[in-house]
C-alpha cells in the first residue's frame, strides 16, 4: 500500500461540508467519507486516485467531458464510481461531483432540506 493521507485532505474537507457525512476508514486502511454508512469517496490504496460514488449516467458524462481529471479503471466499470486523479483536479468541479455523490446517497428528505438551506 502506497498512499499518503494528505492526498485525501482536500476531498475529505469538501465532502464533510455536506450534511450527515462522516469520516471513516475503508479498504486497506484508506481514509474515506461515508453517508448513512455508505461509501461516498475514499483514497485508493494505490495512492494514485480517489474513487467517488456517482450514478452511471452522471459518471459517463464527466468521463467524457473531463478525461484529464477522471478515469475508470477496469475494476470500477461495473460499479457506480468515477475515479479522480489525486493531483489533477479543479476544486469547483470536485465540489460539484461530491455534491452529486452526496445527493445520490442521501434520502429525498435530506436533499430537500439541503436545497432549501442553499
């Protein structure tokens, strides 16, 4: 395992701004953020990228529009995740992706309350 916890700090700090998120530990001891006990994002144990849970249709849109930032290793093709390179991201885009991920894992009531507060 070759990962650096610091590589996940920016992602973690943005993800934790959404309601009902919690810091956690995931596969191989990697840092992660969960929503209602479900994995939202984590630092991959290779230390090279961050899988972020995202519905397939939305995922494909971002893979097509931002191939320099997102990719999809073979292992993740069957799962609703998009993978972001750790050192090549745009903070605004990252926040957008994490919000979509959070909305996909939250209840309709939580999303409605969030939208009302925005």
